[in-house]
């Protein structure tokens, strides 16, 4: 087993924490959406909120892909 396989086994072991991160990012996304709709309509604040939403979505996508790929590798290694 090389370090690549060990890394993905560690990620698979931390699936519970990845799910927690995903729920936290979903909460941040909802808060950012509410702030975008009901917040100040200045250009600078709207730009910062859109940047925040993009960063939260990007981090959520990375976390989701890590969760999916580690689960996929674990299932393949068990067969």
C-alpha cells in the first residue's frame, strides 16, 4: 500500500467530518444568500457576497468530490 492509498483510506475514515463540513458550508451558503437578498445593495458588499458564495461553492465541491472518491475507492478495494 503506497502513500496515495493510505491518504484515501484516511479520508474515508474521516467521512463523518467531511459530512459535517458539507453541512456547515450549506449553512454558510444559506446565510450568504439571505444576506445577498436582504442586505445592503451597495456594489462593494454585493461583490464580496458573490465572492463568498463562489468560495463556499468551490470548497463544497472539493469536499463532496473527496467524499465521493474515497467511498468509491473503499468499495473497489473491498471487492
